[in-house]
């Protein structure tokens, strides 16, 4: 509807509204509560600071629910029209005209009202809205290119609602407690029909559930010991194997030298030509024999240590730090005796 046409309807309804302000003083059978709310609605419309149509709309509806007389319908129609609830304005005026007597509205004014309501109906936009869940709150906001937006709220209580709204760009938001809101934007041209279904999704509670408090009688779950990473002491195995090789080679070489020296001693001793040289040669053979025994003993000890490290490398004990583990072999020599001392930190 064009602005001059809308202004014409508003002015006509306002003229009827002025007549209806005397309703409280007439002998119309309304209850005291309805009369109280009717007066409050009139006060909101005639507010010196400017009409408060939303508040007046609420008060007139309460009065009509208390005493449903058709004379209050023009007041409801005026407020609905200014709130851009065009469908309600048309319904209220139609019900008034259907019940109004000649003393309520003259013939010429009835025709004028019927013409203006017909123009309002010609531009009406009808919107059928459905929602899941069935009970939601709808917020309809018309966004004009200029000026402030116009907002209305509706309660959808039965899963479906038919609205008659003003043409323009609308944004409808459906919301319900425990559900995520949904918004629908659409362009409502004059005299068009629209449908939309809202399917609200429940709000997902992402907060983690609090851990239950242990009780005195509740069994305590056994805590598994932390898994110890199995490692092998292969470095110590390599060290033991290398030491075994060194001592074995040394013992072999010394054994060969000992054997050679012993042959020389036997030859010299049998000749009997130089007893002193033979005595020195005998001491030399003994020393080589001693060193050979020490080397062979050390080889056996290092081989045994390497075997121990190898077979215990798959145990569950953590591998010791390499810079703190060491193996030390110390030959020991006494008078006519020899051996090897093994010490280490593992």
C-alpha cells in the first residue's frame, strides 16, 4: 500500500477511535476490569509525547478479552495498523463493520472505511509459518531502506501460524528455550503468499560432565604402573665383545712368544754351557706364561660380562646412561702368580 493510502486508512480509523474513547462513559455492558484497560489504552494513544501503539494494542486486547464488544475492535485495528500487523487490522475492521449499527457509523463513512480496507487487503502479504518444536517465539523485523526497522513478536503455540504483514524486506527469527535460534530473510512483495518451516536444533551442551567423587566404600581402581620402555644395553655388549677380542689376541701372541722362549730355554738348559743365561731365560719364560694367563683370564671375564649384558638387554629396566656405565679390567701380578681384577658401574 502506498503511503497516502495508508495515511487515509489511519486517519479514518483515528476518527472512529476518537468516537470510541467515550465507550467508558456509555452504557455499554463491559466489566470494570475491561473499562480500566480500555482507559489505559486510550491514554497510551493520546500520550502528549506521542502515541504508544504497542502498549495501547496490549491494553485494548486485554479489555476485549474481558468484554468482547465490537466497539473496541476499531481501537485494536488502529493500533495493529500502526504496528504493521496488517492482517489483524483488516480482521478487526471487518468484524466491526459486520456488527456496527447505523448509530455507530454513518453510511458514507462505512463506504469510505470499506474502500480503504479493500486497498489494505490488496497489498497484504500472507506468510504461513510452521515450526518444530511446536511452541516458539517469532520475531519479525521489517528492514526499510530508510528509517528505523519495525519489529513485532508473535507466539507460535500450535506448530503453525498465519501472519498478514506489510510489504518489504523481512527477517523472521524463531527461538525456543533449549534450542538454537534460526533466521529467515525474505522479500515480501505486495499481495504475495509465502511459507517457511523452522526446524530448530537442540542446543548441544559441550561442557564436560564433572568427575564423580570417590566414596569411602567405593573400590579404588588399580593404577597401572607406567610402562617402562624396554631398551637394550647393546653398547655394553659391544664393549665386552671388543675387550674379549683384545685380550684373546694379546693372550695368543704372548702364548706364542712364551712357546718360543721356552724352546730356547730347553735348548740352552740341555746344553749346560751357560747356567746363568739359562736361569734368566727361565724367568723370562715364566713372565710370558704369567702374562699369557692374565690375558686369557681377562678374555674369559670380558666374554662372560658381554654374555650377561646381552641376555639382560631385553629386561624391563630402563637403560642406564652411557656416560655413567663403564667396565674396567686390571691385571694383578704377585710373586709367581697372576690374575685379572674386573670392576665397573652399571
